[in-house]
C-alpha cells in the first residue's frame, strides 16, 4: 500500500505541475512566435489538448518512477541493507495532524457556505452579524480543525 500511495501522490503532483508547466511554456511560445489566435483556437488547443496530454505524460512518468524507487527501497529494507523505519515522532505527527485539520476545517466551512449560498439563491445576508459570521466561519473552522487534528495526532494510543 505504501508503494501505491507514493506513486499516487507523485502522479497527482506532477499531473497538476505538468499541466501548469505546459500551459505556461505554451503561452511563452505563443508570445515569442507571435501566434495570431492567442485568445481563440490556439489557446483552446493549448489548454484542452496539449496541456492535458503533457500532464498525463508527466503523471505517468512520475508515478512509475516513484513506484520503482519506493519498491527498490522496500526490498533493500527487507534484505537488511537499510535499518527498519522508525515511528514518526510527536513533532511530525503534530505537524501533519494540525496541517490536515487546518485544511480540512477551512475546506469544510467554504463548502458549507457554498451549499448555503446555493440553497438560499443569494450570497447576501439580512444583517451585518450574519455576514460577519459567514466571513469568519472559514477561519474559525480552520482553527477548530487544527485543534482537532493536533488532539488526534498527539493523544496517547
């Protein structure tokens, strides 16, 4: 499972990075060569054809490379060439738990506001207090999520 996780992580990172790099390089090339359809057909081809193609190639290459490297490391560890992996310390667990809680809480609040806006049909509020509560909700949920993540990561097992 560890091999699949690392391969998937690097594939997703390089999927996004490959797309952004392809579009950025394409826009520079458009400017250098003076492409006349920068806002039309050339941009559509770049964003909807070339960008995804390059992104898929980089994701495939990065995922395969990560799987091979991780499997090779696991084989060396099983053979006794590398010492067994030590459990993560409290600081690492706290950083991961707090970070995941922070992002999760913020995302949950933004998603909740999005659903609220869709159900009411308007992003406007009847009073200043409700608008202030909606403005601070993502930050409050991020803080609460960070605290929950820290508590889960640092509790005794």
